[in-house]
């Protein structure tokens, strides 16, 4: 093991000792009495079994070795990634029945598509939807009639929300069930060029729509490496879904075999079996460090600088941005997938995918290989890829010996970058995250005058008016979780990229989010404290010289009077929090923690 990996893990363990001990005590207490359903009243049980078939009723009533598995489904057909889940509950129930177990569709959770809401008012609900999903999952599991859960979720806030709730029911085993990415459409680089052309006004809306529909064209996850596919990478490297299952397309003959195997696996992990492995015991400090290493090694979504902190807290673990920054100093970048490369996630899978990546990181001493997983102890299980045997059954074989495409997936001894893709910036403005995996080396340091905005629309209006055709640091304030739910600002990327391509020094500084699709424009995002909570970012004025330094980890205002300026009370306009359901989330905006604390608006202790 790399000594720095061990040191950071130990630092997290010591920092979390009290909260983790309390959490594990709760898990042990909840698990000590065995399946709760056996202690329920007859009326409680009758309600549970009422809608079941006669055979299922007999099993649940008389067979105390049969597990009852909750299926939590984020299906809807607005999300292409989740559309395949429509038929998964019945497939999972059938697979469980073969093992003598029962599956019940315990609950559905909301799943919004950030691709639909990007740049729209609904995006202000996006981050909070994670906590709603966690609450919805908790409601489903609160019936206390289940011995384990199968969690069906893929996209941006859905997987973190499901995992947060599963960890609060840490005495139960849980297995995530992916559905895979859509086949490749037009290339992501071509899609980006069309977007930039539209932002520049050189093509019309019909041409843009045709391009977008050629990219997003069928069931399955979007093929760029944003938060959704980063989620899938994380669930696999954390040992929470089957090896090699993340990026198998929905129509691949392997997919139904993997789905059935997930059901079989959860049945083997319940308290009714010798191999009992509750999720609260599976996920520990080592698991979270592995997750961060995987995120850095693949140049994954910056959203996980928020989500992983929130997930860790649900398991009594205190993960900090500095832990991520220190890991970034030693973790090499092994994957080039759009937006930090030209290839898509299908090319990553063909090059060797997750089994190859995990083997390379493990061999380099960058992963805790002795962790618990749903497959048993050790990540060696995850260095294998699934395949269909001659008998038509599911098997696993060793990962490819060498990357099959060195432009997409590199070995640890010859990485694309010697350090990971994420930096923490500190300075007078507070703390911020900078994703550098897609940013050219000569753009890691930007020094330019500020232009301050309160809305995305104002930025785009200034761009269209030619007011930003110069060296500029766009400072967008009032976009934090307490102000408006911290919407993603991806709509700004084409315009800022055009300015950069024109030869200008350009950067973005904001208390908002930019997600895994941030592209090649340097950006200091998630600035804490946010402007609406007294953050110094609210003091920035037009013309202030801003220095963003990704090498030194600094975010500085080069104005002599900056620290002496009067505090600015940047209070959101109440009228901006009404409509499209935003008024229903006023409590979330009041309670939410800082971005570097996970932007959590619900309790966990």
C-alpha cells in the first residue's frame, strides 16, 4: 500500500472514531434481534402479505429461512438511463424465487433528469432531490419487514440518495443493480462543437436539436463521463454492485444474467445466511478512500466532492475535501473519457473497463484491496469481467492483460497525468473545488479582472453582447445550496469555451455547481461559505483582479482593500423561490449544510 493512502485513511479513521463507533453500535443493535418481521403483530404481517401470491404467502408465513427483499426502484421513462428498470422488479422477483426468497416492490423514488432541467428553473430542485430520494427510501424500508434491499438507480442524485438511506438501515445488506449506458451516438466532441456553434450564433435551433437527439438517442445512461457514469464507477469500486456490471449496455445478452445474479447475491448476504454482510459493516473508511481514488483516477464528476461527504456522514465517517486533495496529489489519471477526453464510456468499457482499472490501481498500492464487498472479502473479485459461458450461464474471467485502447485507458506506470483530477483551492474567498483533469496545463493558472453576475442568464446576455470578449474571471454569486438549491451551471460551458478558444484568459468562480461536464474551462466551484451565508465571494466587485492557481491550490483577490470591505448581505429575493415547486423546498434551503459538509438538509444522527 502507498504510505500516503494509509496515512490519509488513518487520519479519517481517527477523526471519525466517535461518530463511527456510535454508528456501528446502532447497526449492531438493529441487527441483534434478527429479522424484525417475525416480531410484528399478526395484523402487521397480514398487511405485508395481502397482495402477495398464494405461494409467496405460504413461504413468508411458514419458511423462516426465506428472505424478504425490498426492491427500491427509481424507474421512470423521462430518464433514458432508468427506462430499462420498468421490467426489472419482475425479473428480480423471479430470480429471488429460484433461490427460495421473496421480493417485494417496496417503494419508488423520484428521479429527475438533470439533462432536462439544465439551465431551467427545475434545476434548483436537483440537489435537494438527493435528500428527497433518501427520505423516500427510508419510508419504504421503515416497514421493517425486509431482510435486504435491491437498489435500482443510476443517475446524478439518485444513487447518492439511495446509498445515504441504505446506510441509515445499515443492519441490512444492499446491492445496487445497474442497467448500463446507451450505445454510442455521435461523438461527444462533435456534440460539444455544435453546442459552441449555437452559442456563437452560427447555427440555428433545429440544427442543435438534431445534434442533441443524435447523441441522446435510446434507453441507457448518457455516454459522457458525468455524474451518472461516475456513480456507476463508484458503486463498483466500493463493492456495492457486481464486478464488471456498470457499463454493459441494456440490450447486451449479459445484462439479464447480471440482473438475476444481483438478486441471487443479496439473498446470500442476509442475516439468515452464514455470509451475513450488512451495508453498514461493508462501507467503512477504506471503502470511502477507494471511492475517492477511483473518482480521481477516472477524472469523475465534481458533484461527488459533495455527495461522498454526505454519504460518509450517513455511515458515521467524516470525509473532508482536504482528504480528496491529498489523495489527488498521488493518484494518477488513468482514463480519458469525455469531457476529459474524446472517447465515451463505451470506449472505456471496450478498452478494459472497471476490472482493468481496479487491477491497475490495486497493483500500484492505491486501493485498499482487503475491503469487504458484496462478493466477499477483497477487491480481487473486481479484477474480473463477466462473460457468457458455453453453457449460457454467467461467469467471470480475469481482466484484459493490457489496455485495448491506450488513448482511453492507461496503465498505472504510464498514466495520462501523474496526479488526480481534482484540487481544493483556498484563499480569501473561502474553499473551492477545481476539476483539472480536462483543463490544459497552461490554463491551471488564470489571473484576470472579475465580472460579477447574479444569474446565468445575465452571464449569457453579457456574452452575446460582446462584453466578455477579453481576459475575464466570471464571478457568479448566489448559486449556493442555501440561496437557490445550488443548480448546475453547465449552460455556461459553451459560451466560456468559445471565449477561451478565442485566446482569452477565462475562468469561472462560483458558489454553484458545474458537475462532471465542466469541460476544459478552469473553474473554482462550490465556493464556501456561499454568498447568501456571508461568504466573502459576495464582496467581489467588477474589475477586481482574481488569481486562480490550480498548482498551488489558491483562490486570491488581488485587491488591497478586499478584506476590509464591508460585509455584503446577499439575500435571495423571495419571489425567486416560488414556482415549479421551489416553495415546497424552503425548509431544505434553511437547513442545508455547506457544500464541503455535503450540502445535507436532513438529519443523520
